[in-house]
C-alpha cells in the first residue's frame, strides 16, 4: 500500500513538473514571436562582432534604414572601445557622423573617449621611453 502511494505521488510530481516545463518553454518563446522581424535581424546583427571598422561599415550598408545602420554601428564602436581597438572606434564614429547623423551624441562621445585613450597610451609610451633612456645614462 505504501509503495502504491509512493508511486502515485512520484507520478503526480513528474506530471506537474512536466507541465511547468512546457509553460516555461512557451513563456521563453513568447517575446521572440512578438518582436518584429526587422528588430530580430538588428538584434542578431549586433551579436556579430566585426573584426574591423571597414567590416562593420560594410555590414551596416546592407541594413535598410539609417536608424538601423546608426544603431548597429554605434553598438560596434562600443564593442571596439571595450576591446581597446581605438582606431576602429574612430573609423566607425567618423562614418556615423559623416554619412548617417552629423549630430550623433553617441558617436561624438565614443570618438572623444577613444581620442583620450590614444593620448593616454602615447603619453605612457613617451614616459616609458624617457625612463628607459634615463636608465641608460646611469
């Protein structure tokens, strides 16, 4: 009798957990189906990291609207900045300002931040050289 109750309880738990799993799966898919197709493409495009600014620009040129191009390129420039690829940030930022939105605050901000990082790297390199040369004189 105890074994039958145990098996019945176990079966009930399996049925309940199986149902809740299906509900979770459908909830996970729900936002994806409500997102417009173009927005899905843009989200997918952002997930593709270009190796260079030229690659990012070439991919952006295939997008349909100026807003999509700008949004994609700003995301790529931010990724380049995070990867310390400051020349790529500059290339993409300048493209956005020249061809897509001359007033883009995001592009201007990224260009300024990249410029500051390049200047800091240059100053550090000069300091390192001075230190090395000073060590040679001793």
